[in-house]
C-alpha cells in the first residue's frame, strides 16, 4: 500500500479572486475549480468559505481557502519566513530567468537566482504573504543526487544525535565542487 501522489496542497488566502488572478497572470497556472459552501464538509461547522484550485502542472493542484468569518491570517512568528514555502519546478535555467524577468516587470520583488548546487531558484511572495520558490535543475543534478542518496541515512542519524549539521554534504555549497 502506497500513497500515489499529492492530491492537492491547500493554503489560506486573503481574497480568492485576487489570488487566482495573481497565479494565472504571474505563474501561468490555470484556474480549474471553485467550491463555495456555508458548512465545512469534514467537521460540519457552519463557516462559509471559497475554495479555489489551480493547476500547478504535472497533475499537481494548488488550492486556497478564503475564510471571511475568521480573524485575519498571520504566520507562525516562531518560524523564519524562509522556512515555510512552496517550490515549483520549471524546465531549465532560461525559463527560470524568464519568470524572474516577468515577476520583476510586474513589480514583484525577487530574491535570487540562488545556486543550491542541485538546482537553482528564485524566491518571492504571493499577495497573501506565502513564500514561493521557482527551481530548475542543475545540469549535474543526477550525479549530485546520487552522492546525497548515499549519505542520507548517516546524515539523518548524526543530526538526530547532535542537532548539528553533518558534513557529509558540505560539498553542496562549496564553489570548488568538482566532478569526482
């Protein structure tokens, strides 16, 4: 028995229409579905909401809830804003740069391009304050992933014991990384 794939990922939004318009205009996502109800199906709680769904490519669905009767949304003050984000894969570096140009032309501040060794990415915020990452693979991604795969359990075990960054993959962010 296995999970097949993510059905959808859901976040809260301030304004469903603004959110849909933003994702369609800036990330070329298709608006695929809207559901609005006065009662929560899982809890039967009376609470009106608008639930919108966007096609994030490859069978992935990004969804948002607008909850007009709830207090204004916030974020966890104990978690740095760089931690909680959603990352979308783009085809290649040229596509990443094209999105960066498009976002900046639309007045959206963009951080990066950041070199993560395995991939390259840019970061920005949607109109709800959710951090978004667009990432493209590095040409040597396969070799690098194989090296990481070989040490993943040892890294996790060492981290679990020490709560300090193991050095098994220190090469990831060293400029002098050479193909071994």
